[in-house]
């Protein structure tokens, strides 16, 4: 007697059978895939937005440079405010690797007002600083309107406003007059925001000679900005304090403004970790939804399972059928999540003026994660379906 050939199920048959199971229950399949898509979209969007943010920080650093160092007076051993000597700028300029140096000096007691009708106590938190002519290039600042101080205007009552200062004083363009330390100054320029020197955003900047002649400025710098050769920045940093104030180097503070941007990037990474955790929870919830859908599908389709077993389908065939359904369901959710997250990341980055930077490995990892979740979520329902005896499945109402 000839033995019957064993039942065979080709890969294309497995896919077709699994897809037909999803098409028969489209609403349920859509909702289950949506749960996966939300989890994947949350995780990939977080990674994409975080990467775009870091790319923007890197772009800022590349444009502004990481070779800017600032020197400022610290505290004396008695806890009082220290001072930099008037010769600090000249001494720092003699350091070999230093390429540019400029300073500002706070004009104590001077306040800036839009008019003489404003009470003296309402200064708006604005400060007045004497500025050297090389300041603009040294801190990589740009004028939003008007011009920067020059050798002629620096000797006269003219001023350049920081971006926030101009906004608070209501000055939109050059030509306006403001009251600085009781003297009327003409605004000749307004700066763009200065990322590496944000203290300038809330400052009124006047020429060094004008500050000395009109505002009683003593001529001592309070912040010195230096640009050095890229590979010599740390070496310069090590000698700046002793050079700026040889008599009391411990009373000098040296900082690197680009470190603040790097710290901001580190903070963003920590926040990204938190958001990724929330995305993982959403993905887990989606996986539970897939498992629930598959278990209910097995219970509803007992008669189908029994009929397939009676017609020659093996346990392995049934296992592959339901496992394929679970994998397809998760894959659809994963693909939808990747497309959704790509759109979210692109829209958010463009709205902030950032470069769109989605790590290449992220979509592949996301799809891989969905397949793993689909396999785990469908393993138990598929195994349960495969273990059903034909008679048991057909006799179940």
C-alpha cells in the first residue's frame, strides 16, 4: 500500500494564510498594529529628535568654535569680589597661542532706560558695559541691524544693544536715543543673540573711551574673551589666570563657554533616556495588545484549526500560521511607527531650524524589535493552537 505524501506548506503559503487571517479581522488587526506603531513612533521620534538636537549643537560649536576662553574676576580669600588689573588684556595678548583678545568692563552704577520718565528703580535687569572694538569678532557675534562700534563712534555717546536689551527697551532699529547713566546715547546697532556669550544679550555696550569720559568707568575689564589655536586651548587655559593677574591668580576664574553647550547636550541625553523608557512601556503595551488579539483569534477559530488538522495540516503548520499572523501584525505596526516617527522628527526639526538627523540604525532596530515582540506575543497563542487535537477543536461550539 502506498503511503500518502506528507502535507507540505511552502513559505508563500504560510504568508498567504497568515495575511488572510488578518484581512478577516481588519478592525482588530488595525487597532493592535496601532498599539505597536505608537510605541515604535515614540521611541524612534525621541531618538531622532535627540539626534537632531545634538546635530544642531555640533553645528553651533562648529560655527562658533570651541577655542573661546573667558577670564573673569573671582573672589578674594575674604569672600569679596576680586578685580582684574587694567593691564590684564595687554598681558593676555602676549601669550603666544592667543590669536584674538577683547574685553568688556561693567560700568558700575550706570543704568539704561528708554526715557527719562521711567523710575530709576526699574532698570529691567539690564547692564551697561564698556566694550573694546575687537569684541564682535572675538565672540563670533553678528549685528541684526545697524553697525558695530568703531574708532570714531567709540569716543562718542553711541551704544550697541544686545538682542534682549533691544526687546526690553523697545528699540527695533538704530537711531533711537536711550538714557545711559544719566547721559543720552544714540543706538547705532543691535546684536543677534550670542550663544557663547549670553551675558551680552542683556547688555548695553558703549565704547571704552566714552565710558571713561562720560560714565566714570575706571577702565578695569570684568570679562576678557580670548581665541586660541585649537590644539593649544587647554595649554592656554592653564596659564590664563596667572597671566591675567600674576599677583593673585587664585582670584581669577577661567571658563570655556562651549562647555555649557556640551553640558546642555549631556542633559538632553539624560532626558532622552527617560523618554526612551516611556516609549519602551508604550511598545510593551502594544505587544500585550498583539498577544491578546492572537489569543482571542485562536479561541474564535477553533473550528478552523480542527478542520485544517483533519485535512492533513500538521501541528507545525498551525504553529507557523498563527506565528506568521503575529509577526505580520507587528511588522505592520512597526513599519507604520517608523514612517510616523520619521514625519514627526522631520516636522519638529524643521520647525526649530535644526538639521534632520535620524540615526541610520534606528529604523532597522525598530523593525527588528517589533518582530521580536511579535514572535514573543504570538508564541503562546500559536503553540496553544498547534496543540489542539482535531476532534477537540471540531467539537468545541
